[in-house]
């Protein structure tokens, strides 16, 4: 199947919109009309990992669930395009066993053996290329790690214990209230504090890495939020590499998302409808009425909204959302990541990695696999500090890839999803600007009448990660179940 | 309520069996007779975390479940005695957010804020006391960490990368088949390999720590299994401290176990009976018949046995268990931990820790809390290398506590559970002897007709931990559900 989402450019075919994927559900609905099933126990809006988890848990618990999704596919901001059987991850990619919610699911679906390392630092052009204002340096991956580790340790070491005393319990972030102080600071503030202690390469490497995490600007990146990632990763650079960018699904992320959907469907309790963007959500007289842009209406006892933070203001809620929540939604998160896959006609680039900062449109890239044609698959990242809409200027995008390793980047194919222009995402994974988490996290998590809100954007642990999405879907399902118990009158399944 | 399990000794009252706990379920059954509910969909044997998780998941999924438990309480090898409102952990204690299954549940039950650190290295007698054949040394906790880190890094560094290349995916342990080689080695073999590089204090510290993990002898401790713990902890000494011994439930482990039980009960699908040791399990003509020692019989479509490895040979299975599984059960795991809580009439011992090895009956102990009386609560560990049955010789047990810090240990109270003499455990948490995991893990995990086996003893990840128990209960529930679907005919709950 082909989704409307995503873009592909090839030397032969040029640019086209829509890419092949396992994540399109066919048929796009299993209901005959909006009132086919009468009232639902629960309506879940959004088929990303939050929505899939909530849907699955509630279906398993015997509730009659309707899943409403704007797109033609599941996965939200995490999905893979499988081209000639080879997966390109369009959004969320890497997972790790220190991410509790994602790992519980990988274990439960017995997918442990479906993971593989992204890196393979074993052969060919096996080095790290750092290009800054000051010129270009080539170094070993060990030297790359040392520079980044040294710089990161200076960056996070606000307490003489690498930030541990500031965020001792990363899943209970303000356990030490002093942590709030660091949410008033931007990454730029902190870089300035330590600037004199950093070598030029350390500074470029640090800024490049921080921007790889937030994909905003240094000014709009909360220093606390970065510390929170650091704490979750075990307070070490090696931990960051392991947890953030090392292990992915051999067959692509979408094989994982499909497990949730199929298990929910297997209960007989799942109704679903794709291609149905939501216009409004009305909570009236103990029922929630959802109206789509096509003016279909569905009614449920409860509704779980997994609409992302940056999209929330486009939906009409009645009664209106509280001002703190709406304020946070208008501020939004800052991640405008530009993630580009490039197929390079050079098999020897598999062990290469590079950073070009601050002048290049792609800041960081690594060899991520070998394609069926035997070429190297490179994945690169840019952000709002030097933004580009790739489909609007393919030539410039190609140049940004070429600039990372001049002479070694013969681009055969580009694959990407423009998350910034995606009306159902308006950005990539959540990353907080200063103040957002300390001011608004509690409000964002709060139930609003019969409407529950679940999204990785306001998870407590791995906020912005697939793990956080599953955390939130789990929470919403539990809250709804506890609120609606005793269970609804059972229905025959056979 | 008071359980039959556990012992308490006080200066005033002497020794008594049975301690107060939140984990006793009253009434001890909710069925009227063995045939009260007719046939069950699933019988779950054992109310530890494996059994509780399987029971809860299956009840939530709409199956009619009978939980059969030999003891008068839930929790299995993890439970707390709450004395005067203060919890003493009788078995499994510490949890960490890098343990995916346990953390998913802590998050789902919103218990994140119920954790507290065990250590408090801030005041009073704030040092580490190391007592060996060579004499006694007092040092700072930082120096303690340095000695152990240095020694551990020599111990695990078989590949020049701290064991990472041997176990790169700790939840897929033989991803690198070379790892099997290290399961042929004992901890003693490895100590001998590096003995010349270790100082006397490093060696004592290393051996004491390894024996704190296995509670066997160095000869009976698989070096691979230790490497596996190391990998799970993130390949660092600090990671080991964090994951293994740092964070516990403020109110005691049993508050956590109760959540599972209560949620299962809230579905209306749970029948349960305590005080009912199992005699035999017969899988005949598509049904499983369980017979208790009291000759009650219960029938289910499936049975989930969470009977621990060391107890398996005491139950009669028909058809008999395969020879590989029975061989492993007869070999058993090696952990014969002696865990002793001591209330010490000295509030200044809160920040103390000590090791006395190899001559003392308690090898390692730390300050773990302050009791309602304002005294220090010390928790200590011994093992099979220098074994004692505390209730059989309280005087010797007290002396072992006193020996750790002569002059500073005025013992007011002892609290403990003798896991070695417990017929339903026959040992503490699982730790593998050489060969057991590579030879038998697959067999131990296999379904046997309509009988599923779930226990932390053969978990893939945190084997022997609460996390592994939940991993296994989750797996069993999923397997049973998938096997029995479509779901059974629903029943009314209202």
C-alpha cells in the first residue's frame, strides 16, 4: 500500500508524494455509517502509539472502541516506508530496553530479535567528519565520542555530579524542586556559561548534538528538558548514544505499530475509520460528540484525544479548553526536525558519520544501513536553526547531503516526511522551550470532563519518544477503565 | 494481618514466627467449594508477581480465572512486613526505571512518587567498613565505590569493551553466541584469571559483591549470569548500584503487589483460594486438573504454573515434565540468600555500610532507614558460602550483625524470612550455576500441553528480579489469551 504521506525523490523519477508503507490500513473503515454501532464506550482520536495503546488496552478490557484517524495510516509521527523491502524510518526510529513502556511491548509481542544496531563502525570510510566555520576535521569514532563526551559533561555538570542531584528520579522530574530553575534557562544560556571552557570542536559538537535533540534553536531549547533526556539515558554520553540512536527494528517501526492495531481488532471490540480529520469535540450531558470535517458525528461515553500539542488549537472543543492548556498549545513545542534519508551509490560509506554546523541545512548524519541495491543508506537531521522544506527545494536538499562529505555523496534517492508542513503534526517529536514543562505539564495531563488527553508530548518519562506515547496511552486506558467500571454489559464475540 | 511467614526477634519478646504484613488476603478464598464456579478458563498457580500479573491480565481480558496459592499471602519471594507502620522487605526490594516491566506497572499504577532512596550518605557514621582476613579498613563511600568499580571492571572486561560485545542485547542474551563460553565458567574461574591484578581489598570487595548477587558460592556462580546482570545495569558499577540496590517503595513492596490483586478482583472474573499447596497437575483430554494437598480438585482449560524452579520437582505432573526441564529443576538455582533486618539503637548508623568477608555470616550490610523509634534500620546479606539458618541460632545471627561494626551494633530487633527452609521457595531470587542458562533456558520456557510456565527464574531480561516475574506473567497471559481466542462467552458483571 502507499500512503499519501511522505516524499521520495529518485534520479530517474524525480520527486513524488506518497510512499509505500505497511502502515496503511485497508479497508479504511470497518463501519457502515456513523451510527452503525450506536454509541461507543470510548472514542480514541489518533492512531499513533498513544492512540493505538489506549485502543488496544480498552478493547482487551471489553470496551466498545472507535478509533478515528485523520491520515490513511497508523503510527502518527513514527512510521516506516518500506521501499523494495527496505525500511526508511520517516519519524521515530530508535528504541532501547531502558525505555520501559516500549520495551514491555517489544517483549510482550516477542519482537526482541527484530532489533538491529544502526551503527556499523567496521569498514570502508570508517570515520567522523566534523565541518565547522573553522574548517573540516576527520577523526575516528572514538575521538568523536571523546569530544562529545567531554563537552556534554561540561554542559550538564551543574552540580558536580553530572546533573544527578538535580534530576535524581527522571520519571518524577521535580522531585528536586531546584530542577525548575534550569527550565528557565535555554541551552544557549548554558552554552554561554561554559563557553570559555570549550574548544571550538567541543562547542560545535555540543551545539550540534543539542540541536539534534531539540531541532529548535539554542534559544528555544529548554536546558532542563535536555537534562531530563540526559538523566533518562543514565547520565552519560554513552547512555545517550545507546538510548537515543542505536537500536531499530530490522523490518521498520510499522511492524511494531501493526501489532497493537491487529491485537485490538482481534478482540472484536474495535471500530475504526481513517481519513477522518476531526473538526470539533463536544462534551454534553455526559456524552462526547465528535464531529469530523466531513460532518460525520460519533458519540461516546468517553473520548481519548491523542491530538499533538502543536495541533490542539486547530480543533474546536466545547466546553473550551482551560487557558493554561490552550496557552501551552499556542506556544507549542519547538521541534521542527528535517529528517532526510539518502541512498548513496557508495557501499563504503556504511561506517561514516558526519556533522556540519552551523552553516549546513543538515547538521548530523550517519550511515544507517545498506540498501537492496548495495548502496549506503545515510540518515541526516536538520532543524529550525537552519530550516528547509525539502520538497520545495530538492536541489538544495541534495546539496546539504553532499556538503556533509564532499565527493563521497552521490545521491540516488531521497526519502522524507516534512513534519513541519504536516497539518496533523506541525512539527516532529516534542521538545520543550524554556518554561513550558514547569508551567504547563500538569495542565496538559489533566482530564477535561469526559475527555482524556494522551500524547508523548506530555509524558512524564520519555517525553517526545515512542515510549512516552505508550506511557500515555496506557495511562488514558487505565483512567477510562477505572472511571467506567464496572465493565459495560458484555457482548458476544463468537 | 499476620502471615505465617517470616520471623521476628526482639530483646523483649524473643523469637516469634509470623510477622504483620499488608499482603495477607482476607477472606482467604471467595469460592464456596471446589466446583462452585464450574470449570475455569485458566488456573494460575502462585500469587507472586508472575502469577499476579498473569491473573490480572487474564481477568482484564474477560477470562474466568482461579488463583491458587500455597501461602496465606500474595507476593511470593517479594513481600514486606509492616511493623508499627514501618516496612521491612523480606525478599525482593529494589526497583529501577531501567527495569521495563516493573516500571511500566509502577507508572500504570501511578506509584512513581512512592519510591525513595535506600542510601542516605549524609551524616553520623558516614563511611564504609571493610573487614577481611587482613584486618579492618574504614573508608569513604567514594573510596568504596572506586575499589569496587576498579575490581568489577577488571572482572567483566573480557573483550576490552567491558563485556558490551559479549552481551550487546541483554534481553537477547546469546545474540553473540560467544557468550555461551562464559556460561561454562564460574565466578571463581574468572577471579582466578585476574587474581594477580587485584589488590587484597579489591578482591574482597569483588568477591563480596558477586556473592551478594548470587548468594551461592564462587564455584556455583555462573560468570555469564553475572555478566548478564552487568549488561542489564548498563555496563557500569554505578549502573549496578542504581539498578540493584538504590530505590524502594516507601510503604513496602506489598503495596505494589496489592494493586495487581485488587485490579484483578475488581473485574469480577477472579476466584481465588489461599493456603492451598498443590499436589498434582494433570493435563487430560484438553483439560487441566489441579489437585491440592487437601485433595480439592479444580479444572481449567489452561493452567499457568508459576512454581519456582527449585520447587518444581515436588509437584507431580502428568504427563511428566520433559527431562531437560526436570534436570534443570533438580540442579536448581544456587541462591540461598540470608537477608537480615536489624534495628540498631543508634540513629547515627543511617549512613554506614560495611562488608565482612569471608569469615562472617553476613557479608554485606547498609543503613536502610530510620525506624519509628528513631533507631537505624540495617539490612544485611549472607549466602551459601557461609550459611546460617537465623531462626535456629539467633545468638550467632546477632553476632554476625555485631561483627560488621563492633561496638556500633546494639541490636534491638531482627526481622527475616528463611528462604532456604521455605518449602514453597527453596531459595531466594534465582541465580544460575554454570551451564544452566545455556542448557535449559529454552526448555524451562516451553509450554507443556495446556500448562504454561511463568517465573522470574526463566525470564529473558531481569531474570530473578521482580521485573522478570512481571515479564513472565505478561508472556503467559498473552500466550493463553492468543491460544484461547476468540474470547470465551462473556458473562454479566453487574
